[in-house]
C-alpha cells in the first residue's frame, strides 16, 4: 500500500480506502462487511469512510460492530462520518435534524460516535453546503468539536471553491482550524472541481481530497458494457434509478468500450485503468473504493501497480477517447 498526506496536514491516508455508501446494510450483512474490511485492512488500507445518512445510520452501526469485534489498535485506522442529510429520512426529519447548524453538527457527531463505537472521529465532513446556515456558525461548531477532542480533522464534501475559501477566511479571522479536506466526486467523466475549480485552493491552501465514485458507480469497471445491468449491481437497485439514468447513456458506454481496448493493450482491467488514472492526480489524497466482493478488492488493489503504465502517451489516448478535460479560464 502507498500512503499520502491529507493535504498540508501531517495525517497519512492509504492511497486506496474503503467506503460504505450503498453497500453496507443494503447489499450485504455484518459477515461480508467484516470480510471486506478485514481484507482491506490487511492490505494496508487505513481509512474507512462513512456518513450519518448512509442506510439512515445503519451503515455506521454495521461498521461499528465490525470495528468493535476486530479490536484493531485505534491508532492504526482512520474512520469518518459526514453531517448534513440527517439519518431519519426525508419524510421523517424534523427541523434541526438536518443541515449544518451548530445543533445538528454537534448532535450528529455524538450520534456517529455511538454508532461507530469510537471515542472520536478522525475525519468529519460537511456532506453538502447549507445555504440556510452561516458558514461562520459551522466553522465555529467544528472548532468546538476539535477542542473537545471529538474530531481530529474536519472538511467538506461537494462544496464550491468559493464556499471552501470562505470557511478558511472565517477560520483565519478567529485563528482556528479551517477545513483540511474535501470529498468530491472524481472520475474520467466528472472532473470540473478537481481539475479546475479547486486548483487555486490546492496551491494556496493545500487541500486534501478523498474522492468518491472513481468508477462512476461501476460504469468504468466495464460491467455494463453489454448494456445490461448485472444482477446485484447498484444501478439495478430500487431507489437508485436516478444513477442508472445518469450513467447508462449510449455516449458514455461507447467511450467505456473504447477505454476497455486501451486497458486490454496494457494488460490491466478497466477498473485498474480507471483507478490508476485517478491516482495519477497528485491532488488526490485517497481513492475511496466501494467493492462488494473480495475479488473486486483484489483487482482494485492492483491499480497501484498500474499507475506506472499510464505513460503520457497512454494518458493522451485516454483523453482523446473521453474528451472530458475541463477548459481552464484564461488569466
């Protein structure tokens, strides 16, 4: 395993990490969660990602049961949670059970610690920006949790560059800690934030990133190349129809098929090519994997060795196929 610093912090994350969105509780049980987390841990993964809203809290409950059973040295792993959406569900959330108010930020942290069965969260994310809560209130709430030792680092997820810089401005004003990391979606089809919007933040602040959906919800693994949804795949799950509508388009499928030819010429899998492409970006601190089978993890971990195969010539071939590179503004 390779390890990368989380932005300008001293914290080191495994280049490949393991996340629980969709899979935990919805796609498998405690036994499978333990098998996959244990295998990942044995391969050097030290970061396990979660959120209050995943399976309405049940994802954190499941991960917490595994962590308690494994009894790993608490200093050997990093666990996260995210706050914003709440865990009661859209139809049942009451006022103050969602968003980034001081009340919800602090109460959600306490709830996550209980579910994960830990004394503190290593990473705590604002899962989305809250347009109804002043950023200053959220920054100060996060600082309170840091001072209390309940979180070690805080960050954002899918915030705009302007919002992240405003959080840093507030932190500088009060001489407290601003967001250390951001968790954006990043893959061959989703690149605007990482390769355009955040560039100044990377150079001026040193923002860390733990990217999600590196395989575009499985599309970039090649499993949908036949135009069909395999049994058990997340794009065929009830409630995730919107993902299928977004990703299973003819244009994207045609590009993935062409990418498959590039992967074959390099003697690597489509998933390895896609993950290695993400790892090539020096601003990526960790790539979050969402595997549901041990065989997938075994294949995914080989992407670390595949990075060196993505030479400038290969990268150019990939670029010509996808044509998704953001156009940078002229200065």
